[in-house]
C-alpha cells in the first residue's frame, strides 16, 4: 500500500512540474495602443483582431497574458517584448 501512496505523490509533483509558464504584458504610460497591437502581430503572428483584443485588455485591465509555454519559451518572449520597449514578465500559469 505504501507504494501506491508514493506513486500518487509522484504524480502530483509531475503535474506541478508540467504546469506551463505564461508571458504577461503590463500597461505602461509610454507605448501607444496601435504600437502595442503592431508588436503583438509581429512577434506572435496574431491577427489584427486578436492583437487588438489583447492590447485592449492590457489598456483596460492593466495586464494581459499574451503567450504560454515552457519557461525557456516565455523567457524568450519576454526578452523580445523588452526589445520592442514593452513591459513584460513571466510567471507560472495560475490556472493549473
């Protein structure tokens, strides 16, 4: 019976390890809304409609999740957003 318990604990640890990371873009007083939309289209290949939706979320709510994936992918996305002058961070996805 102890083996079954250990397996259950291992499964819970594995689920936490697989939890994806997300890239968050934060509102700032510098970048124009059209520019933010443009950056989302260029970096992530989003349609104008999707990019505008995310930009409005950043503008109205102060932040928006723009991508998700492995930690390394999100570190790359954050770095690329910084290169375009946007404020971005990464964190573990809270939905899991």
